[in-house]
C-alpha cells in the first residue's frame, strides 16, 4: 500500500532530522564524509528516495520530487557549513601546535651554541643585502653604480660612493637624486652597526 502524502512528508521530516543530527555530531572531516556518503551517496538515503519517484503517479511524483530536492539542498548546505566549521577548527589546532613566539629572547642554551633568534636572522639578511648594493661584486662592479661604466671602471671614481635617493629593486642600481641621505643613510648606519658588532665579538 502506497504512503499517503502526509505519511510521506512525515517520513521525509524524520530522515532530515536523522541526517542533520548525524551532521551535527560529526567530530572531524572523516566522520563528516561518512555522513555525506550515507545521505547523498549513490546508495544514500536521499538517492533511495529519488529512486521511488518512478513508481508514483505524475502529480504525486511532482510534489514528492520537489520535497526530496529541497531535502537534498538542506542536507547539502548543512554539510558545507559543518565542513567549514571543522576545517577552521582543524586549522586553528594546527596553528596553535606550530605557533612560535618570535618576540621571546633567545634562550641561554641555544645562544651559547651560536644560534640566533629568527627575527635577528631576518634583520641580518636584509642588512647584508642592502650593504651588498655598495660593495664590489665578484667582477669588481658595484651594483649601486648600475650601468654607469665610468663609475664602475675609473679608479679615481670607483670609491666615491653616491648618496642615491632610492635604488632599483632588482639590480640595486642607484636612482633619483645623488645627494640624498634616505636609503644610503640607512645603509651607512647598518655598516656602522655591523662594524660595532664585529668589534664587540672580537673583544676578549
């Protein structure tokens, strides 16, 4: 005996409550995937409902089909919301486990072994790259002089550094005015700082 529309609606409501409850209880993405397969998989609960449409009268098939499609949409939306929630939770847990406080000073032990704080390492690398703009490379050229061949090759000019306003990001060539103290002044300060640190390291 075929179910009445009222019984069909009650059946759909029961299935929806069951599936939404399972989604809510899923503790991780793996468990949620199992619920998705149970609900929307090829042999899932919603798919089984769709297969019954062929045995229904046209009018009944239309209304019941719409109801099943709506159920499918609601279950799919609930799965997506739960997936996002679980994903954020998993990411937060991973970040918490991997978090390192870079503001903390280096511990006495690692410092004694010659290790440097990560922030200090980054600062030193930036300092090294800025200073290298003014130093001779392996071919005796200073990146700061760029394509100015006379400055690169004339021994009377090669050591007369210019105070460029700013520098090319890729080549290091000096740009703008040559009497500024902005970036060049910063590099000069870094050279002094490095020299003072080197003297301190050499002191007994």
